[in-house]
């Protein structure tokens, strides 16, 4: 039995079918152009989806569509990228599919976010490789020097430097693992606990480090239990990173203060220091991975450039807010405001 040749009759013919087709097509995240073999446009929905943002965008998309439709090249599928340098930067992919003898279909897709993510990933891989390469390279050189060293004091010094570089590698890998675990927002483990115990644990953890840096480390907490719902491990990691920074970027003799305040629906964890401060122009960027104001100082004090990205993600996971106030030469305060009932409260 002959299968009937699918004919243009499959195109919507009645008003009801046409309306159905239009509303189905308008929900698709693509711009669509359908053209019959004679080049008549049967359906076009591009401008409503992507044309309103700028005249330039409209013109460039229109031109790409026209070029592909009139492409004398084979009857195969062809595509072309349309780049708008913005800001914001936008990238569209315009694809033409040949529908045998029945016409041509153009699909326009906004791939800006995909391209942006690809570039973030590439930058991240490049940054990680660079960060790993430095200590690994140093360990190789130091080990080679050690192999040829007979003098015990120099050999001892080389060994210590290998240990230091190894520590740096271990810190970097551990921060990367923390970051990827925390970025995976679904892995948040919620429990109710007294936020005072969190402050106390972090203060204890940094007591010795602060003493060695000749800094006073204070903790100010309410006298009554301050219950909060959150991921204790993540919040401890965030607070530890802030205290670690406050110590690293302070001069001897200063004070670092961790404080906890609470209202009915919010707790505020703050870390204040009297250190070097952060220039206003860098304040927006310090939460990016590997961004450092002074790379040499960060590295010299064991920084990985990942601490504040971890803090930002923890706050996002808790649907909280993060504030920074800072003045160069005077000090900085980082403040985390978290809903007491946890991230799912009221949703
Ligand atoms: P790092 O490991 O380099 O400390 P972070 O992500 O924790 O990385 O911080 C990013 C940068 O922000 C630091 O390199 C430093 O320049 C700046 N910074 C962070 N906290 C402070 C602070 N308390 N005082 C001054 N500068 C800070």
C-alpha cells in the first residue's frame, strides 16, 4: 500500500489549526521562519521574540535569515552565528533546515547564556591550572635542588619550602572541593542549632593563629540561645573564611571581632577587622573566584583566592544577604544576614 506523500495539507489549513500552531510555536524558545519552495513566507515569528531589544539586533538577524534562505549552496542544513558585542554581549545561532521539496525552516536560538557559561568554564579551568602549576613547579625545582644539596642546613631549608608549597597545594585542592560542594546548592543539609556555638567554634579554631599574628580575637554573642536553621558545615566554612581573611589582611596589634546579633526573623553574623581595607574599585569583584586585590600578599599569606566565592555561595544557598563596608587603612566589616527559619522559610 502506498503511503500517502505528506503534503502541505499537513500545514494548518483551518483557522483553528492555524491558531493552535501559532500558540504552540510562540511558546518555543526559538525564532521560527517557514518558507515554501517558491520563497513565500508561510510563518514568521522572530521579531516578537528577539527583535524588540535593539534595532541593530533586528537588522542583523533579518540579514542572516535572508542570507541563509537565499543560500545557493546545497540543499543541506546550514547555520550562522550572529554576534552583538553589546553590552550585554549576545550571540544568536540561525539555522536553516531544508525540508525536502516542501520548503525551508529557519530556527533562531539565543545562545548567549550558553556561550557565557562556556567562557566562564574555560576561564576557570585556565585559572585552576595556573594556580596548580605554580606550587607544583616550585616543588619540582626545590626537590631537584635538594637532591644535589650536601649541606644539612640548606637541605633543611629546602625541605621546609617543599612542605610549604605542598601545604599550599593541599589548601587549594581543599578550597576547590569545598567550593564545588557548596555550589551544588542541592547539597544543603539543614538543621536547627544555636548560632552562638558556631561563633564559638570559629573563634576557638583561630585563637592560636590570631595570637601568632599578634591580633586580639573577640567574639560578641547574645546571652540567650540564638537558634537558626541552616547548614552548619557551610556556615562554619563561610565564617572561617571571613575570619581567616580578617587575620591575613590585618597588621599586628589590631583587633578582629566576630559578632552575632538576632532579631525575630534574621541573624546577623559579622566579622570586623582593623586591617588594610579594600579599595572601592575592587569591592564588587572580590567575590569572583581567584580575584585578589594584591596577589602577592594573598599568596604570601596562604590565600587561594577562593575564600570569598565560598562565602558568597553559602549566603546564596541560605537566601541571605552579604554586605561589605571597608575603608583603606581603617578596616573592613563583612556582614551575613540570614533568615532564622532557614532558606525555605515562608516559601
Ligand atoms: P584570598 O585567598 O586571596 O584571601 P578571598 O576570596 O578570600 O581570597 O579574598 C579575595 C581578595 O579580597 C583577597 O585577595 C584580598 O585582596 C581581599 N580581601 C578579602 N578580605 C579582606 C579583608 N578582610 N581585608 C582586606 N582585603 C580583603
